[in-house]
């Protein structure tokens, strides 16, 4: 399989993972609010936590990817999104949920 197709498949997987994480908190908001006793302000913070690392890591991430290689960088970032998603899925308090969203945001 040519390299360009592998890159395309990798980018499609990354975009799907990003979209899934970005929208997942809003989809399960009623259940989160009930199970973890969250109010609307806390839920809004939870949704925003996913995009927060992008403000800080946008420029350094380009340097890191060129220094260590794009493949390693993409695999590491996708792994961070998986770890953040898993931590969010087993969270028993809002603090672990916030941490999971933040880790997934770093990967994004």
C-alpha cells in the first residue's frame, strides 16, 4: 500500500477520534449531570477543558513533531486521546473526568 494511503487513513482516524472526543461530553450531558451531580457551569467547563490545551500546545507541537518525527507524534497523540477517553469513561468523580478530558485534549 502506498505511503500516501497510510497517511490518509491515519488522518481520517485522527479526525474521527478528535470529533468523537469533542462531542462526547455534550451527548452524555444529562447522564453526567445526574450521576456526578454536575451543574451547567461545571459541565461547560468540562466541555471547554478539551480545547484548552490547544491554546498552549499549538506552536510547540509543530516543533516536537518535526524533531521526533510525524509518525511517533501522531501515534503518541492518538494514544493520549485513548488514555484520556478511558480515564473519562471510568471516572467516579468530576475531578477524574476533568483530568481525562484534559489528557485527551493534550492528545488532540
